[in-house]
C-alpha cells in the first residue's frame, strides 16, 4: 500500500515538472525530441517517452510558446528542432520566478 502511494505521488510530481523542464532545456538552445528526452534523463534521472514529449511539444506550439525548424542534411535524417518563441521566453521567466519562490517556501516548510 505504501509503495503504491509513493509511486503514484512520484508520478504526479514528475508529470507536473515535464513541461517546465522541457521549456528550460530549449530556452537557450534549440533541440530535437530525442535530445530533450536524453537531457531530462541525464540531468534528473527521469525517463520520459516520446509519447509523453511530442504531445506536450504540440500543445506548447498550439499555445504559441514553442516553434520548430527542420534541419535537413545529407548525413542524417531530417530533425525537427524546437525552440521557445518570445512569448515562450516571457512565460518561462514567470514560471521560473514562481518555481524559485515555491521551491524556497517548500524547502523552508520541510526544514522547520
């Protein structure tokens, strides 16, 4: 029972963070999907699937927060590189501000 509870809690926390992580990854450097997945795995240990990432990127594009460009060359298959729009950058600045405030508040609460 406890393991199931902790597993569900962990899954819900991760779901809420994926969008935030993706936007922070592509804020300074455009990336293709697999690159985003690997960066999340390397930096956080979280494993996300293409089935999670691509619908999220599609939603971000619909919300005009992300755009993409195709990179086509002779050596590799074409890749779609994602990057933040101006609106996406503005939104991410607000999100990061909220994150730092929340993170500090929660940390203070846990410590006390």
